[in-house]
């Protein structure tokens, strides 16, 4: 019954655990984000969720969990926020510095994130395919047609 009892509230000598910081989120529908970038943001958010779920199933890909969480909670929001924070009338300065528009540069950065997420997904899938192939080989060996069975 003790396992079902609620935990006692922290006392004055026991500090309450600090709440986990909530992830910084971005809304791809934000009108300040260029239209051309919105589909990529939705794609990245979906890929992050998928890659995190896949990586959590495999201990050998634990580093990917940390990487996608960092991408979700820090890198992506900071990138988009830094774009939004540039006053529209000053975005031309990005073009003067890079020869590319700010939205083009943002889009390129999003493409690099998509590429990295795709690489992680392929790496995990490759491991799953190898495992499946090994299991097929075992089944064929164990249960296949053999002259000695």
C-alpha cells in the first residue's frame, strides 16, 4: 500500500526539486517567419520527434537523443528567433554581408538541420536493417530447408 500512497510534500529542510526547464518552442505559423521556411520548420519538428523516438529504442544511439533535444530546445529556436529579431528594414544588411537574403540564409541553415536529422535517421535505420538481416539468416539456418534436418 505504501507504493500507492502519495509522496509527502517537501519540508522546509527538503528543497523542492527544480522543475525541468520547458523547451523553448517556435511556432512555424508565426507570420514573421518567411513562407518559404515554414514547411521546413514543420519538417524539422517532425523529424526531431521521429529521430528522438527511434534513438531512444537503441542504447548505442543515445547521443542522438541529446543532439536532437538540443536542436529542438536550443539551436532551432535560437536560429529562428535571431532571424525574427532582425528588424525588417535592416535585413538587407545580411544581403550586403553575404550576397544572400536573410530568408535565403535561414533556409540554408534549416536545410543543414534537415540533412543532419536525415543522416541520423539513416544511421538508425541501417542498424535496424542489419539486425533484421541477421535474424533472417538465423531463421533460414535454423528452420530453412536443409539436407540434415
